[in-house]
């Protein structure tokens, strides 16, 4: 939690009322509406909730999907993903060019972008963003640090990235510079790659490539708990996993089509109620405008309420198939789960159709087509042989591993993180399946989210619940989790992305070839082969591809999102009551 006290002059007189948790006080202010060109309306406090804990809001250390969605309002990158076309469009870079050989990217930065006001700047005034800020961000991204888990996304792509990483790792004072990222002028940056990488421009939309000022490092150990970006909203209050309040950035560079400056809202408040049922109760009680997870058993009743009086319903449901997969991880360096036959036996003993139909009540798709979700653009038409429910084969494989009928098989534990009731219900069902179909004893253990993932990354958990949501719409983002080069040679060190510590030469060959392949069709074929290798060796146990189900107040207009669950609140407004 940020300990420092911030004295920030807030221009809206009634903001303390807006930040009150009392809904009647919020409503009495009429959300401070102000006239605007067109249909939108200025003003208002959007009250939302995130039920998952967040470990860090610093771009290089941001590993939680919920943090990504929230901090998307604060930070921006050089480019962004167009919400309608999924194509790459300019953001902080007003334009860019790529050399004929595909190895040199030249970015021309906007000159009207300023970092948020913050006490670390002279007189507390946010300064202009320049090319050197981009260079510094990428240099830091290619350096070992306890505040950098995301280096793997770029160090083997940007020229000199790995050399820079290893030189700083060997001698922190011997920084030779990141040769591939260069300041050409105050507003022009060049990024040179080791090889033509079609994925690179998409990777630039990842949170690890968001731009922030070097001054943020003055916060030291508190860097995980504060944020300074260039986006439509700036931080006012950050109490990690309690409440975060973001206020309108009056110096934001973007305008709408009518010339109105963005964002429309005065502020966003995010609570962290961990219980899905409690947050639903708060929403239905009028204390929240948006929740990002709804208990499956309540959806049918909510839909009936809408159908009974659609014109006057106080809320609406947003549902779409997500680029997300729920799975169980195996620790491959563990003697038991290092046995491929054991991993396959567990996979074939799980009835994924039952999980989706009976536990998720149909709000998902059984993960029988590999690890990468079939909703991935360009990937859905590729058929893969995945895991289906085959209990006889599961028992045969367990017998071949030396545990006929489950005899001699040790008691195993599925470790889960707290705050996700659905995950617990799924694990309970899987527990029964493994006992019934394999004759083994399975226990469940629920840990706080931060401890759960800390133990996973350090390799201290053998069998656990996990999930992955796309950071950008490319199969590479899912398959990267199995790249052998990401496993540290020192087994005592944390493995941040390849947490299962999967190593397979054939997978690495397909994956690494895909990174250099410029032919889109061939590239997808390589991704397909890499995904098939994950299944062939039962690297993990994919369970289901989950849907996004959000509940939003009917007066909330223009809420934009995509199948990755990213929110854009810059154009959200409240309609007149």
C-alpha cells in the first residue's frame, strides 16, 4: 500500500461526495453532468469492482489480467489494438514505418502528450513525454529486476536485448546500453530487431511496453503500488486490493470525433470485494455500476428480470466468448508429475463437458481443442487433437506408470487461489472425477492469490489451478508459456511465464520458427504444431475456454471492450435519467 500522502488540488468541488460509497449521496450530485457536443455527457463517477487481488500495477511487473484491464485507463503504449478491426493503430506514436527487411521500426511520437501530474515532478507538474522516455522504458524492460517479470516478451527480439540483460545481470554498474532502441530526436525513436518478427508490433500493445517516466523509480519499493502514465485517467488514491480512485486527466491528448476532449467521466472508483456474490449484491443494491464476473447460477434469474421489463431494466448483461483458457498446471520437475503418463491419465480422467454444462451452466466451451482458444482470430479453423473424457484409457495409462488401480499413488493436492468460487466448484468436481476414475486421493488447498502465484513461480507447487487471458490477439501470447528458454537454469529461481517448466525441443523449434515466419498461413501452421506438442506431452490439463460475463448499469453508455476483457472507459458516459 502506498504510504506517501499526496496533496493534489482537485478542481471538482463535489468530488468527495462522488467518492463516497453511499449510493444516495452519489445520486444526489446527479453525477455532476455538464453539457457537451453530441449525445455524450461530461461528468460522473463510474463505480466498478474487481474481485481478484492484484499484485502489482507497475507495467513491467503486471502479471494479473485484472490489473491489465484497470491500468489500461492510466497507461498507453506506442500503438494500440483497434477495438473494431483488431488491427494495430497509432497511439503515443502518431505514425510509424517499418524497413523493407522488417527489422527496423521508426516511431514518430506525438508532441502533445504529457505525463500525469505527480509529486515526483518539479512543482508537481507532469512533463512532456519524449523519445528518451521510450528508450528508458525498453532498457529497463531488458534488465533483471525484482520489478520486472515481463522481460521475456522482448529480450530475444530487440537487437542486443539479451546481451544487455546478461551484462546488467553480471554487473549492475556495467550497463552497456540497449543497442536496438535509439533516440533519433526528441520525438523520433528507432527500434531495431534481431530478426524480422511479425509479432513485434502486436507485442507493443502489451502492458510491458506501456510508457512511463523514469522518475517513477523514485518510489523505490512502492513502485508496484503507484502509477504515472499518459492515459485518460490519473491516480488519486491507490490502496492495493482495497480501493483505487482515478480522476479525469485534464491534459489528455485524445478528443472524440466532435472535438470534445476525453474522457467524459470525472472519475472511476474500483473496489475489491473478493466475493462474487457480495459484489453482485452491491450491484443490485445500486452501489456499483459495473462488475466483471457474475455467479453462473444467478445469470438465468438476471436474464428473466431483464425480459420481464426490458425498457425499464436497471441493468444489462454483456456476454462474449473470451480469449481465455482455464487449466491445471503440473510441475514437470516433480518426480510424480514429471511422468508424462501420469499427466495424460489425469487429463483423460477429467470430463470437461460435465464441467461446462453442470458447473459453468453452459457459460464456457470445453477445452478439447488444445491450449490456444479456438476463438483466436485465424486459429479456429485448425483442427487439433485435444483431451476428451476417456476413463478407461486414463486407468490404463496410470497402470503403465506403475499405479494400477491407484495403488501406491500418493495423495495429491490441487492448489487454488481464493476469491474465485467457480474455481473451487470446478476443483471439487475434478477431485471427484480423479478419485472415481483413477482411484486416487485428491485434496484441495486454497491460498491467498499472491501466495498462490508466488509459490507457483518458485516451483513450490506440484498441481495447481491457473488461467491465461490474452494480452494481445496472437497465438504466440499463449504458446510463450511453454517456451523452454524461459525456464531458468538455476532451479531455485522463479520461472515467471513457463511456470510448469516444460522443456521440449520440438515445441521450441516450432515456436521459434513461428516468431520469424512472415507468411501468415505458414505461421499459423507452426503455431498449430506447437499447440499440438503441448497436448502430445500433456504439458498442462486444459479445462475450458471461458466466456466474459459482465453486469453493467443501464445508464452506463458507450462501454467498450474486446474478447481479451480489456476495458476502455475514455468514452463512457451516463445518459440522462
